[in-house]
C-alpha cells in the first residue's frame, strides 16, 4: 500500500517545539570500530525495567567482548555483557546515570586493546519454541531502545485472547535534538526491516505499520526502498505529521490505526503491539548474527563543536564520548535524553547505558535557568496540550498538597511525563516534577504497605504456630495426666484391698466415693497406701525386735551370777 493512501488519525494535545535536529543528522554514524576505547568501562548491572542481574564475574577475571557479566534474575530482567575484552578491576557500587545521584552495582573493566569477541553462534530461531527463543533474547540483553528499556522478550508473548493484527514500529523520534533513529533508518534500513520481519513472525501479526515523522524524508524513503526490495505488501512505511509527542506508543497507535487505548489498559488487548526501530535492529543482530546487545546508536548534541551520532558501547563515560564530538569548555552538565523528557546527570563521567539515546551538553547559554515559578491561574492551557487527555492542573494541586489518593483519581499513572503541560504553562510551573514526586511517594507508600502486610502475615503465622504448639503441649500433658490418674487409681484399689486394717465397709465406701469423685478416690487410695506401708513397717519392726529381746534375756543371768560368787 502506498504510504500516501493510508488513512491517518490524530491525537489530542501536543506541541511543536524547535526540533534542533539538523545539526546532528548531517554526517553518517561513526561506527563502533572507529570509536576509541576509554581507559575504563563502568558497566552498571541494572540497565532495564525489572530485576537486577547478578554479577557473574569478580575482580581479576579475564573477559571477552560479548561475554555475559550479569545474569538475568527472573522473567522481568535482562542480561548484561562485556563491551570489550579485558580484565575486571572491580565489582562495586558506582555512580549511575540517574538524576538521583545514587549508586548501582557495576562491573569495572580495563580494556586489553584487542577487542576480542566471544565465539558468536547465531541460533536457529526459526525452529525454536517460543519460550526458548524468549530466553535467548533475555540472555542476549535485548531491551526496548525507545526510552522505556522494557525487556523485549516479554513483549514478544502473544495474547491468546486477542489475535495480533497490527505491529506498529516506532520511528517517529519526536523529541528535539535526537536523531539516532533517523540515521539508523537511513543507513541500515535493510537490517532494521529484517528485525521487523522477525518480530512480526514471532507475534503472527497480519500487517506492519512503520510510523516516521514527515521531517525525516530520507528515513521514510530508505525504509520504503527496503520494503520494495523485500516485496512484502503487508509492511508499510508511513510519514506521520510532525507533532510532539507523536513518538509516544499510544499516540502513534492512535495516528496509524485509529485505536485509542483507554486509561489503564494495554494495546495488546486491542491486537496491537509497538516496538522501536532500534529494538528491531537489536533483535536482528541477536537472532541473525548471534551478537548480544553491547552498544547502541547515540546522538551527541548541544554544546559541542561537531554534533553527530556514534555507535557507543555501554559503560563508556559520557564525557569521553562527548569529547569525541568536541566538547566545549563551558559545559556545565549533561542531559540524557531530550530537553522535554531528559534527565540532568549528577556528574559528567557517568556511564552510557541502554536507555541513553542522546547526550546533550548543557551550558548556561543553551539552557538558561528557568524563570521563577508563579501561582497557577487555572488557564487550562496544560489540559489542552496534554496528549493523554488528563487534567494536569488538578493533578498539580493535589500533588502539591500531598493528597496522593485524590491525584490517583485523576489517572496520574497515565501521565507519560512528556512535558507538554510545563512547556505551555504561563506560570512556569515545573508540572512534571510534581507528578514525578507524587508517583515516587505513592510507590514508596505502596512498598511500605506491602512490607507491613508481609510483616503482619508473618506475625499472625508466628502467633498461630505458637498457639498450635501450646495446644499440642496441653493435649499431651492432659493425656499424660489422665494416664497417671488411671495408674494411681489402679494401684490405690490394689493397696486398699491388701491392707489388713482396712475394713470392708470402708473399702465399700471408698469404692463408692471413687465412683462418685475420682479426685477423692485418688486421695483415699494414697492414704490407704500410706497406711499399708506404715503397717508393713510396723510388722517388720516387731519381727526384728523379738530376737533382740530373747538375746538380752539369755545374757542377764550370767551377768548377775558373777557378783554373787564374789560376795
């Protein structure tokens, strides 16, 4: 189908900031082999959504390029690989590429200069079952390169309830300054298309729509030429109107298919899935060439002499790659991402990670300090600009007053933090900062609540176990007591029957009372035993005393005769 004949739709809101793209898309991509190796690579182990990979190496180990140094933990995780061959110097926390300034467990590698690959063996992915293939992509470290860095293998699961009819490929790249996807499609369109075909095969999608903003005519032409050479009439490269944020997944799906995904739902429920062109290229490299993800195309722009795109290894210090583009001395910070959604880095030497599609060198002249924040005048400009049809001013009021329950009622988590609201705000309120603050607080409270719930469950289980053990001990004690009582009753009856001084009437009375009161019978049986023992002792004493008396009587006359004779 010709791209000009495809019906396009529109989404509400959006803005048109200055693109600032022409400075960095004039020259071709600097290939991986042409970028010099830094003195050290600092490779963070956590570079995607999901679990933190476990280190597979330790200080002193020798590693090869592409060797796994971080193993995925669970389904929602992705492996990490060595960007070059060399020696592991340390596995320790290092400053990560995040505005928070926190540290992350990282593998520090000193290159040996040989840049030696591991043995690369492409898998026979066409004959693999789905789970095995997804595990391979997980271990190859393939994640989404559009910004969300969601593990790609999790998005390749088919929804059994809803057949997949459309695969949307995101080549819009609407954020200012960023041109990495534009240059990738221009120069490597055939490989991108091969990756797209792999994704479509795995999802069994009926058609593919590649959305590219109309300010990238060379990329549109390159992708259309690759599609024509392939001869597949179900794949279309479509030029969409340039409007930020047309590169948002829900916005691009709306433009290309007319499907509006409701709040809180996923596009897969409507038979649509979305992947970035960079992700498609990474999937092609992993499955057709056997190469794990160790690098990506990165735009270096802003306060540099020669803005352009580089293929950069993960773990490369940002200031090292920025100096390749001629970093100017008055640079005061780096912004990872674009000016609308990017984050200011805590230091210049933080490492390049999988989420880094652009490094903007900032300076006071390029990004002057923002004007002072003023009071909200409730003009509604933010609501008109919101591409997700939210009410930003209401969310702002409740987030500012820390009424987090109320802000959630306004679908806070549907906010994609595109920055359109702050861009048009006449009061210069950093609205997105308030939304991020509210999200962070809600997540923190949910974590604490979950921890408290788990502690309560453990406490109740412990109490129940203690009560159960107490009951079991009481039951065992009662059983032993009952057995002892039965034994005492039996012995008491025997002793009472054998006692010579026991009267028949008393025995009958004792028997009758035993039948009436077991406790009293026990007491009487004990008394009877005591009397029997006493009588037995008395009998034994009298028996032993009789011979002694006879002996004394025999000896008495002898002793009495002697005095008589003396007299």
